[in-house]
C-alpha cells in the first residue's frame, strides 16, 4: 500500500506521518508538491527518517498514482444525495475493497482533498468522528487509518502465559484464609471475596502475576498464623500460671 500526502503544508505533519507509517510497518510514501520538506520533517519523524529518505517527491497527483490499481481518498466532509462526489465508506470497511496495488490519499491540512483530486479516486473513506469537529490532524487520521488496516494482523503481540482457573482459585483460597484470620466473617467476608473474585475475573492476569500474588498472600497468611500461635501460646501459659 502506498501512502500519498497531497500538497501538505507543514513539515511536522510529514514527519509524524512517516512515524505512523513506521509504527504499522508501511514503507512506501509519496509526497505531492509539499510547501516545504527538510530538516523539520526529519526531526518529527523520530526513528522513521528512513521512510522520508526513501519517499518520492512528485509535482502532480497523476505522477503519484499512475501505476496503481486502486485509489482511495480520505475525507472528513461526507457526501449525501446532493453531493455524490463525496459519498464515502467508513474506514472500518476499507479492508473489504482492497485489491491490487493501492494508493491512499491524504489531503492538505487546511483544505483536505479538492474536488478535482477526489475525482481521481475510485473510493472515498472517512473516520467516524464527532459532528461538532469532524476534521482530524493529518498524522492522527493516518494513524487511525493504518491501525484499521493492520488491526487483525499480528505485527506485535504480548507473549506470556495466562493464569489458569486453578491459579485464581488458589488465590481466592489464600485470601479467604487471610481474611478469616483477621476476624472477618459472615456477610462481610462473603462480600469481600465476591468483589476480589470479580477483580480477578476482569484482570488479564498472567501466570507470573498470579504466582506473585500467591506468594504475597502466603507470606501474609503465614505471619497471621504465627501471630495467632503466639497469642494462643501466651494465653495457654497464662492459664497454667493461674491454675498453678
């Protein structure tokens, strides 16, 4: 997929757009007739300077889309029956229409894509935003679009073992013992256990996290048991003395 920035005004947006592309593993960038392009764009690209170093600067939109099979334009100005030119599909549907070599156009920050540029598009798409302020910053819109394209793909995933049902049951067992040792009982004990269980059920708990919680609870329980034994021992000794 080729990203095409059409007549962008600000270098910082060009740089941040390159950064977004790098985040989602897109490499091909064309820039049509930018107002300026230089060190500021490089600065704002952060670690995506290679995207800008390899991008194509062209004078016309036709040069940027001459070798593609499908041209998708982006807009915040959604059409209607009276404005057929700007009838668009939501960005969530774009993946269903992708075919061949694709170019995605993002317009100027102030004007968006002009009518003559939209006429060169096969499809228009929009990001569902607030009616009060529908227009997004160029790089923000690009980030949302690229996220939607990559959303079901595994570019980077969390790799850890999830806590099992048995792990959670063991945590609840230790908690029950601890609370009982503190003197909590009846409905208060029941409510406390219900609340904590709900927290565990909602948490995306890893095996390591479960092990840490178990270790912490075991330490607390053992200290409580030790304290209880000392109290029992002192009470026993006191009773023996009084009997003697």
